């Protein structure tokens, strides 16, 4: 396996996301990089992955390639069950989704995710500094999937002690049984994938913990770029750089038009 | 059953009133009621509330019209889960209006909004859901949290949504308003049933006999519909299953007229777009005519490839 020397930050996120997905699991897939990672997983180690898209398609083979939207025809052709939004979220609320795979702009140490607004909350809710698209289905996935996998670009300003707005709840304030007490189901965030590494959550404190560093990063360099104190897993390892073959699959097969994975400037 | 066929001009002037809550069908840029939005902008609208789960071009066109021609078009409030264009970028009008505090809005999730329409469709005042528990949606919306009287666990109650008028684009309808939807149902049937009035635009206007040959395919039943308008390409430049895939260039081009305004730029480009494509034409068909046949056929072929089937 030759290691790629020109992979991009988005490409290693996609490879990490794909590797975390297990074959034959039901994964509720959000728009953007989660779709790319799911498709890469299907093309590599997880041909039996069962994607669920919030627009209402369950288990499509995705033979026509990467969807541009979670509701477009590519997510519906060949699907086993084809309905609308209520059906997709009802089966998730019933507990059928093993994983929810979502992206966000900002995250805190308990895996609470923001995709609503940047600015002063609650005072500035009606006049945000930057208004983001909003929850979409992410809040529902966070409240009802058995586990969630989060993708967040790593930036000191985006890994905050407190997020501007909790769109998709993680472990809330980290107190014991906080999710259950709030009425949610599912165990909560399972992994966070960033541009610098892979993180999990320490069982007792529910705090984010470094699990793998990406090549070129160290525990110290990651901590330096994080706005809260990270815990460190007992055996932190380096996540291997994507192989030439993985990068080729992303560029030529999974997202050949660069719809979600931006091409590096030559 | 009554023949509900009419022009889009007539449908909009009869069923969209100042101050209305307008329910928007489709999902992001799929099967959005684009033609109806164009006609609403031509006629002008005032103090609307827009209600949708995830939307792209439909609110972007309506809000862009408010930015270009505030004397002619205005939106007061938006109840939504997501406004953006997925791979085609952020909704710049959403940023413009909120960052300048020009509209009221209420954030929900996709299931929250879909369940709110479902409650409306069921004739019930509210619906329980787990979606808003835990996060800030419950703090910024009308969500009520209560302990379930049966299990004792917290559960969120969401108010039903009852738009005054629903705008729905479908693949096929008959003259009475029986509708068939392909691909994602989105939340269209719920929105139509929950609303006081529904304007349906369709790619194909077919005989009643054909529609009822597979009666279980009827997604929206005739009593929920007030106007049926035959509008090929009615969701373009968004996608419509079995008919056409996205014209991403046209979506990016339109949003590109709004983006500079977020940073304080002038409205000239946006005004010119509306003058050329909405105010300067009589009907949506005139707008579609501006695209090259080559491009329209390419988008039809892309979609035909995604849903391979014998004619």
C-alpha cells in the first residue's frame, strides 16, 4: 500500500470517516462529507452498509455515484424503502439507525454541535454574526440515533468551551445520564473526525479525548488548536496517511467532479 | 369533483394573500415550487410567513425579490429547519436578512417541521417528538417540554403548522388535483393536507383514469387541492425526479447575485436578474426558454440515467 503524498485535509477526513463505518450497519447520512465517506466505505470495506437519507430513501446501492443532495435521484434509485421525511425520521426515532453521521461548524468538549449561527446567543440570536443554514435533520439524528459520528474542521475558534448554539446535542453538560434525563435516546457521540485527528469521549466524564493524530500532528499541536482542554487516550496512535489507492478512489470514483471534496490548487 | 385547472397567474392571485403563511414543498432544491415563486414575485407579495423543512431556491427567490424590490415584495417571518443549497453553497439571502435582523424566524429541525405539518394534516393541535430535546431549538421555538403522562420521561410537543396556502410541485396530477409524486415524498402530502389552500404545479397533466389506475400511488388527494397548473420544468433549475437533474450553474449564478450584498455590495446585479428573468417576461415558460435546448436536454438525460426505465 503506497502512501499518498499529496492528499488534502478533506481527503483524510473522508478516509477516516469511511474506516469508522462498519459493514452492514444502518447509517443515517447527512449531506456533504458524510455522504462522500459513506460512499468510500461502500466501495472499500463496507459493501453492505445501509445508508438512510432524510429525504426518505433507505438502503440505496448508490450505483449512480455521489448524490449532490441527500434527496436527489441517486439516493432513491434502487432503494429498498422510498418515502419522505417523516418516514425517515420516524424509523430513526423508533431506534433503527445505528449511526447518525453529521457535520457542523462548531463543537464543544461534550460533542454538542452547532450548525445554526455564530455570534452572541441568546442576545444575538435575531442578529447573528454569521447565520448558518440551520439544523436540517442533524438535531433529530443527534437525539435519536444509537450513536453519532461528527465531522468538524479543526480550528481553535470552532472547538470552543461553549458553542454559540447547540443545534445537535451531544453529552450536554457531561453530567451522568444527561442525555437520558433530557429525554433523548441513543448513547451519544461516538467519534469526532477533524482535520487534525480522530477523537472519542471518555466514558465517565463524557469529555472529548484524542484517539488518533493525523500525520504531521502531535498531541501538543492539536491541543494548541483547541479552545478547551482535551483528554488523551492511553494509547494514542497516528492515523495512517491515506493510500494512493484511497485518494484515487475519492478523486476518480467517489467524487470525480469535486462536488464536496475540493481539489487542491495546483 | 371539480376541474381545478387554471393559469399560474390566476392561481396565485386567487390563493396568495398579504400576510399569508405559505407552506413550501419539496426538499432543498428538489421539486421546489419555483414557477409559483416566480409568479408570486411578478404579482408582488406582502408580509408573508414562509414555512418549510429544508429549502433552497424557492425562499432564495422570494427573499431575493424582497432585497431587490422591497416596495413590491416582503417576508415577515420564516419557520424552517434548513435553508441552503447543499453542494451549491450557502443561502446568501438567509444570511443577508438575518444578519441585518430584517425578519423574524423560528429554527426547527427537519423532523420538527415535518411533524408539525403532519400534526396539521391530522387535524391535531400538536405532536410529540424527541427532536428538540437537549439542544437550543427548544429554547428559541414554541416547543413545550412535558413529562409524558404514560412513561414519565420528558418529551417535546410541537405546535401544528397550518399554512394558508401550500405551494407544491409534483410529477403528475389530474384536473381534480389528485397527485403522484416520484422519488422523495418530502413532506408535500402533509403540507397540502395541513394548508387551507394548495396550489399544485405539475410536470405532467394526465387523465383522471390514468391517475386512478394505481390509486395507491395518489400521494395528495383531490380535496386538499385548489388549483392545478401544468408547468413543465416547474422546479427548474432545481431537480425533479424522472424529469431533470439540477442545473447547478444556474443556482450558483442566481445566488452569486446576492452574495456581494451580504458584504454590503449593491443590488444592481440582483435587480437586473429579476428584470430579465421575472419582471421582463409574462410566464415561467418564457423564463425556461432562456436556457439553451442543449442544457435542458442534458439535464433531462442526466436524470434519465439516474432512473433508468423503459418509456
